[in-house]
């Protein structure tokens, strides 16, 4: 991990990075090299001038989105050289320096835990040197840059857990990680075992988990400052493996299903960030940790489950297991009487078809809240889009034999019908305070994109943390 500092002029620097929006900013020598290499200062183009020990990084324009992305790309490039300490010339704007920091820290992560030969880089530290103008105007507040460092730590922590293979990250492992983190960061942590789930009548979650040798766990983390006036519950799908169950996934679709715990892991990252930032808001993080497997004991298509909310569900497809785990967790979360409930889940392939791999779907009954969340998420650097509910789609999850079916009768609109399924478990008094985030696309992508490496992205942490922090200013 590369250390990131601000305005540190103690350590000797071996090279420098500057961001430029056009080739006018290049020195004379640099211009000549740029010409030879047809460097046009376009977004993500990087030019190294050896005689100046300087990297020129092109930006189409100096927006937070461009800066984050190019900074991440710059780190990946810098690691290929042999420098130890590098100075990065910052911007005259706090928001841009915040984006720069995030890009550097998030671009540095790679999953190498299981590689016997690690690609060691010599790069030890990056120092963001504010321009003279910024220093005099005190543009980059320490707290803002500290927030970026906290987010980087949390998101990389989430990525590492999501990337961990299923044999090393079972529901019990996830519960142990949560427990350890809670102790370290001063959160309350309650772990519910099978007996607890039975007592709580979380029969849908139990049914999904039954065929696995690995027991399920309900993980409940709490940040409870004295005198908090707002309470938020964040609920995550924590399927440490989703084989599809008896409605088994084809081989090609089963790989990467270690990442079906991404929603739950995002909840860990959100709670870790909240614990460190310590806002005066009560935040509950609830994770349904479970494994969807096959076996003689497996739950079956045609089973009818009796959920914690008292609603009966006909199982039509055991691969639509996330909503079964979540409906019981959402029921548990509502008993906490929160002002807002947000769930995060790699819920449907249909959401990826609808929005592409990089965008999360926002769903919920409260149009204003959806919009509010969308704005905050986009500002945080996460791509999101609202998928609208409608009563016609709602009819598609009716069941002949039970109160509701776990899959839609139509092949179209699968992300929304999954959202509507969850919506049935939200009590009338919470309908307007609930948001569902389908992160199936961006949670795990098998190629590098934006600030993310191959694999887990830690998506959901930035947007949900910023949403929670925005509530502090609202009241
Ligand atoms: N975990 C999957 C959804 C998923 C798919 C996440 C691709 C990430 C990438 C979920 O449990 C699932 O299998 N959903 C089914 C629902 C269907 C059976 C109604 C799906 O999307 O195919
Ligand atoms: Zn599934
Ligand atoms: Zn799943």
C-alpha cells in the first residue's frame, strides 16, 4: 500500500506528476517528446519526461470524475517505474484535491493475496503538494482529505473481502471479520446464529442457507452516538457463494459468484467509515450472511416459505435467493424503527442488462428520495440510475399458491420486479424511507475500469456514506 501525504516537504522526492488539460502546459523538451509520441493531453494519456523526472497526465477537463479516473491510471503507471517518493501537484480547489486523493488511493489496490510471486513496486509514497494559491486560500481542508483517506481504507478493505475466495470467506468468516472490525473501531456487534434466526422466524433466510455445510449468520453492527436524532439502517446481501441452489447456475454464470457478498461487504465498509468519521447519527449495519448450495436438504422450487414478516412466498427459482435473505433482514431492520432504510445487493443479472456493468440501479417508492440519493451518489463518483416501479410490473410477482412468488412471471423488467418483491416486505410506515440499490453490475467487473481494478470495486460505500453524512446537515 502506498502512503499518501499532503504538503510534506520533509521527504526527498524522486519525481513529479502534473496534470494538464492541453499541451500548452508542456516544457520545450516535453513538447518535442510529446510530438514524437503523439501525446495530446487527452484524458488518461501519460507522458514521462526522463530529463525532468516528470509525468504529465492529460485531462480532457479538470472535473472531479476525470481527475479521479486519471489519478487512478497515473498510480498504475507510476508503479511500473523505480521511483520511491513522488510529488503530485494538486489543484486550486478542495473538491478536486479530494477527487485526486481518492483516485490515487483507489487506483493503488490490487488483489495479490493468493499470488506466490507478488509484483513488488518500489513506490512507497505519494505526496499531494497544494499549489501556492491553494495554500494561501486554505482550499484543501484537512478534514476533507482525511475523509478521502478513510474512504480509501474502507473501500480497499471491502474489495479484499469480496475478492476472497468462498472457501476462505464463509458466513462465519464474515461474522468474525465484522466482530474484529467492531472491536477495532468501537462499534457494537451482534451475531445471530441458526438458533437466533429460528427464534426470529427468519425462515426464508434459513431455507436458502439449509443445504450448505456453512451455517448462516445475521450480522448486526451499530454506531450509536449519544443524542443522535436520526437513525439509519443499512442492509446488505451477504451471499458468500451463490451456486443457484437446485435451480443450479450454468458453469459460466457460477464463476464470480463469490462476489454475491458485495452488498454485505459494502455494509462493513460503510460501518467502518461511519465509525471513523463519527457523525451524530445512529447507524445500523445488517448483513444476511448465507451460502446458496445444493444437497438433499436443499430448499426447492415449489416450496412455500413463511417469512419473518408473516408473508408467505412460493419459491419458483432457488437462484432468486438474495430477495429471500433480504426480506427477512429488512423485516428485522424495520423493528429498529429507522428513519431511513437502504439495502445493497447484487440482486439481479437483469439490472446489469438494463444499465450495463458500471451502473447501480436505485429503486424505491419515494421518488424524491430516489432523486436525492441519485444526486449524492453521482457526486460521490459512483454511477447510478433510477429504475421506476409501476403497478403493472407488481402484478407479475403474484402467486397462485402463496402471498407472493419469488420470481416474476415475465422475463422482462427483472431488476424492478426484484425490487418490488422487496418492497412488499416494507411496512406502510417505512415505504417512503426505503431505497433499494441493485449493485449486481459494478460490484465485480472482470476488467479494470475507472478507479477500479479487475475484480471487486467496493461500490456503494462512497454513495451511502455521503447520503448518511448529508442527513447531518438536513436537520
Ligand atoms: N446473484 C445473482 C444475481 C447476479 C447476477 C449478480 C450476475 C451479479 C452478476 C442472483 O441471486 C440471481 O441469480 N438472480 C437471478 C434471478 C432470476 C432467477 C429471477 C438472475 O438474475 O438471473
Ligand atoms: Zn442467485
Ligand atoms: Zn445471488
